[in-house]
């Protein structure tokens, strides 16, 4: 092949390669992707500024605890004949937990009832006797005044009246005593069944059927108060200053798939704990709508809302540039993009609100960072919901 032919051949290949590369460039420049229902030009990374609500939150995990744990004891000693619940069971206020052998208590109640009924019969008899003695004394008084009976007969009638009155008084005193005995026996029989004083979850069951227990001192059960359940979580030192008492939280459990729960921050610890190189602060979140599906020590995911901006213009956080305390975006003007100063507002991990400088629908360009390259110093650092104000 001569030199002229070789050059001509190479020229053809060069032309074909150029055309191919040009076409590939056209294709690449027009390729589009869809992100959050917004068309983004892959090479230029263009997106319109949008309007809506922007939520700033901290994502954490936590565990369920109870503000109160109640130790269940018995006022009576004796043998446990029935255990109605087990560890982990949910119980309602007033529900039966345990039953003791009640035969002795029932026997004492029956004796007290019989004594009370006997005493009440004596009272009825004493009342009749008193009425008779009173009428007899009055009659003797009239007869004595008319000179029909001697004085000793009058004195005898008066003595019988006083004895009848004393007997009625004694019978009434006995009735009060036996009423107290009967009432005490009723309470004692009732105490052979141990009820739950609160609604909650049985955290510990420390006795079994057939066991002999001692009164007052022995702990039989431990119940967690479900009406005062809370989540305990640890927030790192970067985010803790954004956490305040009263903030709202959404709580989700892996063990409860069909719903989420509402929470409210009730306590933020002023003292931190160092774990390795990280300092965390304990935060308590009360569960506002706890139910019997939640058990102590369950783990959960928490969305702690630390800020919310409503009806604001926002854009991806990567589209904002910071230099010397001032913030800029690349805004489309006509056919090209110009650098526009803006006043930023609330931000979360992905988006930032713009108070001034950009209108709704106005196109802005992402700041490009080559893949694998260290993040540029003039880009706002991505922190967990940092407030750019």
C-alpha cells in the first residue's frame, strides 16, 4: 500500500470516529433521570425550586421503659391455690392475679356472721324486755301514788327497768363489735384474691401455685405501669442542642407492624456520657398513646421532629454554595446560569429552605462534585438537619 492510500484510509477512520463520538456526546447530553418526580438532566443536574413543607428531624433508636414499677405483695399469708397470669402478660386494673387458700378465712367469716346474727336476736329480745319493764314501772308508779302498792314494789319495778336498759345497751355494744369482726372477715376473704391495682405488663412473676407465702414483706409480682411508658434514647453531642422538652416524635416498633405511636420529649439530660470518642445525652420520650402491644425493653425507631418550615421554597442541599458566611446558588437566567446570593432557612439531610433569592419553579443547577473526590470546602456540610440561618 502506498503512502497516499494509507493516509486516505486513516482520514476516513478519523472522520468516522469523530462522528461516532459526536453522536455519543449528543446522546449523553440529552440523557435524563427522574428523582423525586423532578426531571434532572444527568450532565447538567438542573432542578426547579419547589414549594412545600420542610421537616427537620433526628433519626434514632431507643428502648421502652416504664416510669413506674409496682411490687405486688399480699396482706395475708398462706398457700397459693391459683396463678392467673404469667410474665409478659398484660393485665387491667382490678384483674385477678393470684388466689390464696380461703378455707380459714371463710370459716372465720361464717363464725362472725353467726355471732352477729345471734347478737341481733338478743337485741330484739332486750328491746321487748325493756318495753315491758318500762310499762310495768310506770304502772307501779301510778299504783303507788294511789296507795295501792308498797314502795318496795315500786323500787323493784324500777330495778327491773334499769336492768333491761343495761342489757339492751350491752347487746348493742356487742352488735358493734361483731359488725367490725364480720367486716374484717369479709375484707380478709376478699384479700385471698390478689388483684392488679393498675393496668400494666407483668415484668416478673416470683411465685408458683402451691407455694406458701408470707404476708406484707414478700414480693409476688412486679408490674410495669403502662399508663406511663416512655422511650429512652441517646442523642449525640452534635444534635443534642436541637432537642427540647415538648418536641414531637413518631415511634415505630419492628414487633408492631400495623401502626406507629406518638411521643413527646419529657426530659433531656444535662450531663453527657462518653463512649469511645462519642459523647451522648440521654433523652426520655413519653408515649402518648401507649397500648397493651407495647412491652418494656422493646426496641424502636424514633423520628424526633426538631423543626418544621411550612409553605417554603426549598431545593436540594447540594445546590447551595457557602463562602465567607454568604450563600449562593446557580440560577438560570435566559440561556445560561448565573451566581445568585440567597438567604437560607431550615435544612435537613437532603433539602434546604430558601427565604430570599429564588422564586418557585426557577431552575437551579446542582453543584457538581466528581465521584470519589473529597467534598469541596465551599459546599455546606451535610449534618443531621443543620439549620442554615
